[in-house]
């Protein structure tokens, strides 16, 4: 474990050195200061731009095991003019975790991703963002879970819909409570990255007012990530539908999660095929 930690810190040190070497003083808004023995910024200049001491920044480039806060890492990322991928790499090397971006990421659904959803055919499939809003879906998902096209943004939030929509309670019946607690635990896990953000606070406040179950369960602080596995629905016309659920992140948009509900048996597959023909 100690060797692994040393390797990670050494990678961090080398990464910082390479990023520092590629930026000229002029690019950083600093005077050139004459001829330099090596290209790029000096350690003291990075420290100055980051608002930390020269000694502290030097220790980072010496691969010392020192405490690093997210605020300081963000300052260093700005000083070194890192792009989003480099910033994530910096956080993983320094803290072994991704940065929490409080600024909402634009939900751009590529034609390739939409085509992938559509090609799932009889498997209801949809995409959620980091706020657990459904931002893309296929026809099977709309037939089973509701017409997303006609819903407001709030109604397409899976937490809001779980606790507020009568249709969701009808669809899940005796499984509603288990599903709702699972969804709330996912929401709590996501909220941990954005605690205090106005959008999240507003939604939590509205749910507290509107749902007694949310009001009772939110203080428990249950957290969970991952899909539900087996999912049982009671469709108003098709009847019992059983799915196996799988979820994964979109590689080039890591804030987006694709969820696919695969028909678990021939009966469910047959019923979905008929619904799609109507």
C-alpha cells in the first residue's frame, strides 16, 4: 500500500512539472524576467499564482505526502491552465477522487447516444444527468414510464417523480417504498458533491413540503450508488413487467448515466413488443 501511495505521489509530481513547463510567463500574465534555464514557469511563480507558499508547492513536486485541499487543487489547476480532463487527472492523483463541479454541465445528447437508446427497441432506456434528471429516452421508456416529451423539467427529475407522481406509485405498487428509498439514497450520494448548491436546496425544500415519506427518510442520510437490479412494474394495460436493470456512464460525458431495463422473461418481451406496435 505504501509503495502504491509513493507511485501515485511521484506521478502527481511529474504531472505538475510537465504542466508547469509548457506555460510561459506571458501566458500566465507574468513578466518574463529574462532568460530561463528551463522552459515554462518557475515553482515560485506557480505558488504565487495559486496563493500557496513556495515551500508547500515544492513539496508537491518532490512527491511528499502532504495534505492537499480541493480549494488549493483548483487554484493550482487554474494557475497551470489545465483543461477539464487534466483537472480530473490532477484530483485523482492528489486525492484519489474526482472534483465536484458545482457549475451544471451542459447536457448535450449526441445523435450517436440517441441512436443507441433507440436501438434498444423493446428495452426501456434513458439517460440521467448528475441531478438525476432524465435528459434522453427511447420510445419504450416513454410507453412504460410516461410521456417524457410532455413533462416539465421538474417532472422529469426521477426523485421528484418517484415521490410525487401517482402514476409511479401505480406502476410500482408494493415495490414503491423499496424503489423510493433506493432512489433517495442515490440522490443523497449525488447531493454530497453539491451540498449547499441552490438548485439542490430548492428541490429538497419542495420535496420536504410535498412528500411525508421524503420528509421522514431524508434525515436518515442513507447513500447508495448503482442500479436496482431486478425491477417489477405493473403497467395499466400490459400488466406485470419484469426487467433486469443495467447502468453505465457515458465515456465522453461522465456526468451522464445510461440505464437500460432489459425484459427479464419472454412474457415481458412479448407484452412490450405489442405495446410498441400500438
